[in-house]
C-alpha cells in the first residue's frame, strides 16, 4: 500500500471509430511528484487524461488510484477519488462570477446565497494556503487567461483534489504567468499533491517535472526520470525521428517598407483601444509582435488585414494607402495586392470547419479568375490546387474531401499556410503560426517562414510563444494595453526583457 | 375621469390577456435557459387547453381539468426534450411538428369523445375557474381611485391569473437564488462545464422541460377553463409564438419578460378599444391595421435592442458527450 | 341504387356553430325523416372545392349541395362541364340551367333582433361583435343597426370585429375580452355574428350578468337567461328542402331568396328566452315583420352583398 | 466532434428516411385503429388516392409544387445560416405582387401579364423578406421572431386589401375579382392534349415545371457558383466569411431575399395556376410545412423535391381518405402531417445510430 502509486494506468485503450487514440497506455505516477506527458498533436494525451478524469470510458485497461482499481462512470466519480482536472479549453461559464464557477456542482446547500457564503469562507482559507488572490465576484468573461486558469485550479482544489491534471496549461500564458504557474505547481507538490502536466514545450518539462512519459500514436514509447533525459532526446522520442532545422537564416538587407502604420488609432474589443501605433515591416525581414493575449495584437492584425476600421492614422502597403479613417480595403482586394493572412484563431476564422479541405483551399481566393469566372466555380482547377497543397505540405491524411475539422491542428495549419503562400505574396501577416501545433510541424512551419523571408518577403508574426518569436524574428515589437511599448532587434532581446515590457514596463524600450 | 376608467378597463383586460402569455413565456424561458429552444409552446398550450376542457367537462371539476392540462403539456415537453436531448434532433422542427400534430390531434379526439365537431361541451360555472372577488372589493368600490383600482383591476380575476402572479417571482427566485437555478443557467451557457463538474446535463434538461411543461400546461388550462369555457379548435390563436417573442424581448429574464407580456396584453386590449373609434387627426383606423399593432410593435422594439441578443449560448445545440 | 345527395361544406367545416353546422342539421333531418343517407365532405382548401365537386359530379351524384359563397367559382366551372348533374349552391348565385342558388336576407333577421335589443336595453347602448371583417358579416351589422334605430333614435352603438383572418371565427377568448370591454363601456346587449367565437361573448354576458344575442342556429340554450334571442338563418331548411325536392323529383334550378317572408331568417323564441321577451315586444316585432314582408319597410343592404351578382 | 461519414450515400439518403416514414405511419396507423377504423384500408385508400388514378397523381404533384417552392425557400436561407419561418407571409405578398401585375396589364396582353406576374410574385416575396433580413444583419434582431411577426402582418394586410381596394365586386369573402381571361399558367393536361395524348392531370400546371427549374437553379447556385460558395461560407462561419472578403450583411440580405422570392412564387401554382383570383388565406400553412420539407430533404434540392412529393401525396391521399371514410375528419390528416414531420424531420437519429452500428459491425467483419 505504501509504495502504491498515487495514480496508475494499466493497458488503457480507447478508439474513436477507426482511430486508436490510446493503445495499451501505461502510466505510473508516485504520490507527491510532478509527472510530465509529451507527444505530438493527436498522440492521445488529452484522450488519456479524459479517461483518467472519467470523461471518456476506456475500451479496456485499468485505472488505479492509490492502489485501488477505479471504475469512473463520470467526472464526479473521479473527483470523489480526489482527481481534479484543468482542461486544454477551460470549462468555465463565462457570465458567471469566479465564485459561482467554483461552486458549480459542489454547492452544498440548495440555497444559493448560503452556499456562496459557506464557499467564500473555505476559499479564503485555500487562497492564503496557496497564495492565490482571485476576484471572486467578477464575471469570468472579464478576466485574463492566466486568472481564469487559476480559477480552474482553485476549482479543483476546492473539490479536495489530491491529484491535479493540467492539459497544456502554458499554451496561452506569458513567461511571467508561466513562472507563477510553475511556482504554484512546486508549492502544490510540496503540499503533497500529485500533478500530471501536459505540454508541447520541452523546456517546461525540464523545468517542473520529476518524471516524464512520452506518447506517440497512442502508445507509451518511453517513461524516464526527467533528470536522466534532455529535450533533444524527448523530441526524437515524440516524433520518432531526428528533428533538424534545415534552413539557415541569412543576414537580410532592408530597404523598402512593405507595410507602414503611421499614428494609427482604432477601437478594440472589451473597451481596449489601439493608441498611436507606428510600425514598419521591410522586405526580407520578420517582425515579431509579442504581448500578453488581449493587449491589442488581435486588433492590430485585423486593421492590417481589412477586418477592422481605423479611427485615425494611415496604413500603407507598398506605396498605396490601404486604410485610413475613411477607408477599409476589402480583404479580397488586399490579397490581390499581394497580402497573405494566416489567421490567429484557425478554427474561428481561418477555415470553415464543416466544409471539405478542398473548399477551404480557396477560402479568400474564391474570386480569383483561377478558381471562378463569370461567377462560376472552376471545380477541376480547385481540386487540382487542393491536391497540390496536400502534396507540397505533406498534409495527412491525403484526402481533400474530408471536412477540415477531422484534420489535426498541425495539418489544418499546414493547409492554411499552403493556401496563403501559394500566390507568392509580398507581405505575409501571420497570427500564432504554431499554436497547438506539435514539434514536427512547428519546425517545418518555422523553416517555411524563414525561407519566405530569405526570398525577400516582408513578414509580420504575432505569437504568444516567445521562444518562437526569438527564433524566427529579426525584430520584435512588444504590445501592451493597445500600445507598442517598444521595438528591438532580436539580438538585444531576452525572455525577461520582453516579459517585463509585455507587463507594460517601458524602460526596456530602445 | 372618463380616461381614468378607460385606463382601468384596459389594464384589467391586459391582466387577463397577459396571463396565458406570461405563463407560456416563462415556460419558454426555463427551456431555453437549459439550452433547449421551444417553439412548440403553441402546441403545448393547445393540447393543455383541450385536455383541461375535456377533463373538466367529464369530471365537472376545473382542478381535474388543470391536472389533465398540465399532464398533457408535460408529456409533450418531455417528448420534445427526448427529441432534443436523446435524439439530438432539430429543435425547431420538433417544435413545429408538435404544433402541427396537436392542431390535428386535439379536434380529432374532441370529435371522437364528444361528437361536437372538434369542440368540447361548454363548461358550466362549477367546471371553470370563475372569477374571484377579493375581500372588501365591493365595500371599497366607491372609495375614489384606490377603490376602483382594487375592485376593478386587482379583484375579479380567475384563480390561474393570481397563480401566475405568484409564479413569476417564484421562477425568478428558482433561477437566481437556488442551486438548481445556478446549474440550469450554467447548462444553457456551457453544458461541457456542467458535465465536467460532474452534473448530468441530460437530467438537468429533462427537469427544465418538466417545469416548462407545467407552466405551459397552466397557460393552456387558463384558456379553456379560466378565460374561456371550453375548448375550440385552434383556440391558442398564435399566443405561443407571441410568448416566444415576449421572452426574447425580455432577453431571457423573468421580470422583463413579464413586462413584455403585459405590453402585448395592453396593445391587444387597446387594439380592440380603438376599433371603430375615430381618432383625432388620423380618423378611424381600419380594423386590419389596428390588428397589426402588436406585431409591428414587436418588430420595432426588437430592432430597438440592437445586438442586445444575449441568448443562452448553448440554446438550440444538442450536447454531444463524446464517448 | 337509392337516392344519395352530397353535401359539401366550406373551409369553415361541418361544426362551425354557424351556417355549415346548420347545413349539417338539415342533412341529418333529411336522413332521419327519409331514412336515406347522404355523403358529406369538409375541404381543407379552396382547391378542394372544385376537386370535390368534380369527384361527385363524375360519379353522377343525385344532387350536390355546396354550402358557402366560396363555391361560386368552382360550381360555375364544374356545373357547366356536367350539365346533367344537379347542383344547389347556398349563399351564392350561379346562373346555369342545372344550378339552384339559395341566398338569405340576413339583414332582415338582423333587423328584428336589432329591434329586440333596442326595446330591451336599459343603458341605451348596444353592441355588435363580428367575427371576421367581411361584407357578409357587415350586412348583419347593417340590419341590426337599422332595426334598433327603427325602435329608438338615440342609441349608442359599440362594434368590434374579432379579427381579419379565418382564425377570427375560432378565438372565443378574444371575443370574450371584446364583449367584456363593450359591457364595461355601457352596452347591456351584444349581438355577435362570429361563429364559434360568439360563444366567447355569450360567456362574457354570463360572467358580467348582461345579455347576448346568438346567431345562425338557435343558441338560446347555451346560457339560459343570458341569451336574449338568436338570429336564425335557416340554412338547415334550405338544405332539407333541396334534398326532399330532388328526391321527389321536384327540384328546380334558378335563384331563391329566403327572407322573413319565406321563413328563411327569423329570431328564436323558445322556453329559454320566453320570459325575456314580453308580449308587447312580441307584438311590435310581428307588426314590423308584416311591414317588411309587405315591403313597407325596406331593410337596406351593404353593396357587395350576395342578393344578386 | 470529428464528423467522419460512416454511412454509404444510399443508406443516408434513402434507407433512413424510409425507416423514419414507416415509424410515422405506424403511429398514425395506431391512432386510426384507436378511432375504430382499419389502418390498412386507410393506408391503401391514401396511396390509391394519391397515385392510383390520373387525376389523383395530378393533384399530388399539384400540392407538391407548393412545397417545392416553400421548401427551397427555407433551405436557401438555412444554407446562409438563417431560419426563415416567414415563408407563409412571403407567399402571401408574392400572391399580392402577382395579382397586382395581372390586373395591371392583364387586359393589355395576357402573355405579358403572366411573365410580369412571375416577376411580381418573386419580387414581392423577396421584398417582404428584406426587412427582417436587414434587421437581422444590421440590428441583430432575431430573424425567427421578426419573420413570424411579418406573417401576421402580411395576413392582416392582405385581409385589408381584399375587403377594401381589391375586393371582388359583390363578393362576400376576402377575395379579389377573377383574373382577366387567358391570364393563367397552362394546365399540363391541356399541354398533353396539344401534344396529342390525354392525361387527366387536374390542376397540375406549368408552375410545376417552374418549381423543378427553381430546384435545379438552387442546386447550381449553391454548389456550382461562387455566390453559392460565399453564401455557404457565411452560413457556416461568419468570421471566416469576413476573412475571405465576403460581406456578411450583404449575403444575409441577398440570401433572405432569394428565399422570400422562392416562397413568393408559391402563388404561381395556387393563384395563377388554379384559383385565378387572389384569396385571403390561400397559403394555408404551406409556408410552415416548407420548413419540414426542407429538413426532411436534408436541405438538398433533390431531397426537397422528394419530400415535397411525399407531402403532396399526404394532402391528396388525405383528401381521398376523408371522402371515403366519414369518421376520418380532415384534422386527422393534419395529425399525420405533424407525425411525419416529427419522425422524418426531427428524429433523423432515431435509426441512424443503430443502422450505423450494423454497418460498422459488417465493415469490421470484412476487415477481420
Ligand atoms: N471525440 C473524438 N472523436 C473522434 N476522434 C477523436 C476524438 N477525440 C480525439 N480524437 C482523435 O484521437 C486522437 C488523439 O486525440 P487527442 O486530443 O488525445 O490528441 P492530443 O495528444 O491531445 O493532441 P493535442 O496535442 O493537439 O491536444 C486524434 O487523432 C484525434 O483526432
Ligand atoms: N460579396 C462581396 N462582399 C464584399 N465585397 C465584394 C463582394 N463581391 C464583390 N466584392 C468586391 O468587388 C470586387 C470585384 O469582385 P470580383 O472581381 O470577384 O467580381 P468579378 O470581376 O465579376 O469576378 P469574376 O470576373 O470572377 O466573375 C471584389 O474585389 C470585392 O472587393
Ligand atoms: Mg490535447
Ligand atoms: Mg473576379
């Protein structure tokens, strides 16, 4: 009993239709440790976690908690067994306050007011035990991602979770927020909690975990002490092949500003506004935009790509004005001027989920003579184009008829990028190039961006992932509360520097 | 004074007209808050009206009628629930189907049981919820203003109208002050969150449908055993759709919904009052145009609430728990 | 095969508490007295008017009775195609050798109940409640007013129409509301020509302790003591006689107008309202009836009514 | 989530709908039996009435024509992500437009009048859909509610005109004067006669062919034209639409107007094909049934035409049933329609899941 694992999985299997998401997964997590789980997109991480949390029923295999075999029919069983989970996509009711979200399902009293007061007392204790400080009475929709995540964690702790499952918790956090999260994780561990930690970022594995399990194509391919391994080895295990970066970055020479924003003001969402933005992107360079999610990067992309009006100022592309207080150029026209746009939120904007990959292959270009004339679609041409994209980008599975939704994030992104670079654009505007995309795809995409840059294109990249920006950008501008707080050459940039600026510290601005 | 009494009369009629509306609207509200769109209110109302009248006619007791009415409506609500939850069917089509099926079924059964051509026998007073005169109503009648207000407006309605008045705060309380209410609002916004919190989405939605069924049942019963004295084919006359509109004005909140219903009731009463009356300047408005009043008003007000459509996010979409 | 006439109702349907139902009654009476059966049909749409007529004409029905002005066009088309089939159309006038047209002088009947209302009212305010706002109903109103004014000059009239679409015939709730409002505004008697909706106004009369006047078939029994009388439109007689005549081989084409003189319209007097209508009221009514029959009183009519087109 | 197609086309398009229909008829049969009649006899009466003789077939297709128009109307809006419950009102206005066109030039030139009537029907129907569409696009007013309201408004408006300005001289009912002679869509039986063979197809008229053309047109528009592509993008994901340079407002309005136009054309069949005058309530709920037709037809023109024929058969067969079985009132036919809509329109999963299980079972067999 003493040497029993806090949580253990034996030969867990789960299929969806023909997809074997999990195949004989084995997992052993000793109590009071932080256990990392890594794997490509679609490797089966979330599926595994969802089974551990009772959301999915395993086709076969056992789950043991502290040595006891468990049969979870739904999450309440898992919670009763002391398991809590923070999901890849938060499970919060947006209009509800933090407090309401936390007690939902564990209210105790049937009288809501009474329940809230009881909960409040208990929460305050928990909060100073773990050094939280959450605005309990603010609606969640008004809170930043980081705070929401803490609410999710507190929610789990409130339910007395001893084992905490975190599915890609850092995907959306700033470096500072990540640091705070790691601190919290260590603290929880010191308090004897057990933590499962899923991430695509290997340095995070190195930073917080004690042991790590690698999953590939639904199978456990390795389990080892973090101390005995290194990122390169893990990457290899995940992808099943050496990950090498092909393209070298050649020194660029900048003359013409392909894109220029001059004193631009615009209204953003949730009362945010863009305040006199001045930016230049030159041919042959990558300008990275760093910033905590919700500080105006999204709005910036939208005003450049003709999806949002500017209140003051001008945006030039090449020589031409593409936007000012009176003008918004239709995206179709912009594409015809040589601007390509990889949307920040793929599923929300970049593709039409329910449509086939083929239909998605012309999204935004449906009006080009190549694909339609006299208003009639040229189906053959479209099919050929789609097939070509699948080949050049090695999109899998090789079937353009499938709805885009049934492709993994990485493959969707590959298709989108193929679509956008196909017409050899002069300017590429890219939001979150590799969000939720696995290592293999990440390197490929980074290589392509660099290739385009070397081919003399102007590229603007918005990303929440600082490593990414540092590795592909020539210059990095940082946004905070709708302003550009500073721009610097990549050589002078460091994570901490950027992090501070993202937090609104202008001193670093050069 | 003339104007004052006129107003009293209009408002008195407003209360009566609004009763079935507000009950149905609350039913729709509870259903949609749980994530199920219910345009089958019309059908449930009609079914309840028939069942209530039939039972009251047979047993001679309005209470039996109310019981039957509520029963019929709850059955249909559960059917709609089953289609929406278990069958993941299209909720609007299901609602329409129920409306059409009932429009056919009620008269068919009425014929079969009473051979009165799609009607139930007229109900005697003992088989109806006849008007209740509140204490002192007559005594106070002569007291200026308050007296009139009390005896004309407040007093002299049928039991279900008073019941409705009591149910509105009750529903509001249920929605905002109870654990059940919290979960109900949550499941309409984000069923996944509810599911991962270990609460059964399915059960919650069925519970909501039962409540909706009961409310809608009362609304139907008042038609045939309160305001009217028997069932006549199509007697719901579009009230179900109007209730739906009221709920949307009320932006899925009980009190604003109530106000919307009162507004409709008032416009409807006014509409009748304006018929054949020559207005200054305009002159006499053709009946057909006074008839349009409530509907035109609805559209105008809807247009007023630009973008204020805070419908429960998950309403209308079946929850697919994937395993 | 023995004689089987066919009875076709209009969209209102067999049991509309109005003239379709009266027609049904006529058919039933024929059935009882002769022991002969008859076929009948309730169409869902105007399209089915012609469909039904054709169907029975093709099968050489002994007599096809179409009830309701809606049939005018359909009967004209079909009757001309089947000259050897007998058609009787009620409430419409078709000038064909094989068609018998029967219409009623609703305005004359309404005139009498108008007089009754005027003689009975104490508030000198009387109401009229129409179902769907169409000319047919307006002529009820016209006669009613004229009759009332014939008795008293200084009356106040309040009138309402339940609606403007066919659903107006089936909305007793709204009818009741309107009736209540009329009573509250001083009317103590309301004549409703609103089909089933009329039951709403009778209901209201009962709830508020006032009087209502029924229509088409005798509705006095619906709420004894609260229904002052009913304006009878004897569609049942028309149907019954047409069937009898055809059976006896005495059926004749052409146009018949049934007014007071012919007993086609009247007011209802029975045990339920006997003590509401006094002897001298009765006397006045008979006098007026005589004058109308003799033509001394001409009950006016709305243009676009069916006493000829 | 990941929506992989699990069934062969034929199973999805034919097997499942058939199973649903059988279920609907089973329940209806039970009711008939409950009413003390013989379900099988009733069924055979209906089938025979709908398809058993020439005129029956004619009526079946005649009614089906109405449903093709209203069904297509619903589905065009649906592909643009809109729920058009206003088919009823749009049809009424279409009828009005048609009538005005007819009386405008009917005496001048019948041919011109007919052509103008077709345009008028579509134009007025489309115009009646414009305001709800505009309010939806610009003010976010719930199109489901606004279109319902516009149904009520339309019927009141029509009623006003038909007892007022457009009143039939000497008429008792809310209906217009007869259309001038020769202003009508030719009955197909007359066409057949010209082509030298006789087929008694009752009121079936040229608008049936117009309806089929519309179905083909809608199919082509949705899946072969750029406009249709953009329309479907808007319907599936408005953000993606903006990203692709498609104006959502513009598409919403255009789609609704096309939808309204199709609904408006229903009048061609009812009025210009058969009644030859404007009737106050000629739409008789066909607009609502169109919703069911569209969903039973899986929002695909082919499916819609099939579903429309089913409903046409229900109407015609139902009428014959009422002729023959006195105990079966017309309300009963309405009940059957409701049940068909419920089973075939809303419960498409009732048999889908089991059938899928069967198919998977066999495919695994084959795999093993
Ligand atoms: N509900 C589902 N229905 C069908 N297939 C599913 C479902 N959930 C997951 N899958 C499939 O199972 C496989 C594993 O998915 P899973 O989400 O576990 O991968 P993951 O490791 O979490 O990927 P990511 O890193 O992108 O989160 C994928 O191929 C995915 O397409
Ligand atoms: N649905 C729409 N939404 C927004 N803008 C549009 C739309 N349709 C056309 N435009 C604008 O009109 C411009 C011209 O469009 P486009 O060139 O496709 O028409 P076209 O030349 O007729 O196409 P084709 O020649 O292929 O038929 C587009 O660049 C776009 O800005
Ligand atoms: Mg995952
Ligand atoms: Mg072009």
